C-alpha cells in the first residue's frame, strides 16, 4: 500500500513538473517577414499554440477553424509554430502569407519548441493557461480533414469550457495529421 501511495505522488510530481516547464510566452521570428515577435502574457486566459505546416493537407484543412476560434475566443492569444525542417523558407513564407491567419506564425529553429511541447504532428495544439497549466493538448478535431460534419471539435470544446469556467471535458486527444519533420536544423 505504501509503494502504491508513493507511486501516485511520483506520477503527480512528474506531471506537475512537466506542466510547469511549458513556456507561457514564446519568442521567435515570423515565418512571413522574419521580424522578431513575442506572444503570450497578453491575454485574459492563456495561450493557444498550434503547430502548423505549409504542405500538410490536414493542417491546411484546420485553418478555417483556427481563424474562427481566434475571433470567437478573444480572451486567448493564438500563435502558430512552423517546425518542419524539410519545408522551404520561400514556400512556407508564401503559404502563411496567403493563409492570412489572424495570429503570427513563428519558425521553430532546430525544432526546439516542438521538442519542448512534444508536438508530434500538424496540426497539434496546446492551451497553456496564464499560470502555466497545460489545459489541453492534441488535435484541433477528431478528423484528418476538418469540415462542418467533423464529429468532435476538441480545441473548440476546451476553449468553451475554459471560457465558461467549467472543467475541460477532454484534456488530451490524439493529433491527426502529418508528422513534424525533425531531420535537421532548419537553417532559415
């Protein structure tokens, strides 16, 4: 019984330690115009971090929902992270400029942020509250290709729950999409 209790506290400690290690602010260079940007700490509730790709059709299909959520939940700050080391600078810059997202997309040199968050695929999203608590991580939805008939809209549900003071009903889901390429340092 004592070892069971100690195991429980060890798991609790590791979970709390991991959550505390997540950044509440993120700095980096814009994929579009290479200017230095810092996000986080400017919202009432927290930061939504979305790992995105310029070539992944799954990531692309979820952009419409991310745009909607940005408007519907202004108490959260949003940021996109581009981590794929195999995507060309000009392609990524052109793609995200044309996407006209209402939030910045930062490049992730050497996949440091993807590694820190343990982001696996695009899209993979995280909600970090202002106190550093990880409130949600996983897919934007339960579908590879987002549409209005998508069964579960996980990110929307989590933001609704947090906005109304309810406990997040699903704190983790499986991200669906293209694997984040970690093949080497993204030189640009």
